[in-house]
């Protein structure tokens, strides 16, 4: 299997980039390119080991946890399973 790697240089302070990536108002703006038919939202308690949800407008998506959080340098998510329209988690 071929491994692809991409890199982009953003001419902005890293805190500003962090804020755009994870701010409730701007998160759905950059993630809309993954699924233009349905807006994405992220709901998190922002705690290592806590719950984070990546959901579409129907409430479906992924349930994850934060493994490591070093704002504004890095966040590592561990995906645990899926969430259905009724909010049931399948881990």
C-alpha cells in the first residue's frame, strides 16, 4: 500500500490556527468539504479521557476520546466507535 503525506505552511500564529480548527463557529466551515451535504459539528468536554463527538446534522458520526491535548500545538484523538441517529454509541 502506498502511503501519502501532505504538508502545508500557514502564515499565521499557531494559536489562531488552533482557534479556527476547533472553534464551534469555524469548525463546520472547514469540515464541510468532507461532506458538503451535511454540516459537521464537534462536541467535546475538552478533557483527556473524556468524550468527543464528531457528528453530522442528523446526529450520526463518531465517538472519540482525547488521548493528548497540548494547546495550541497538538491534539490526538482516539476514535472509539460510531453514533447512530438515536444517539446510541457502538464501541
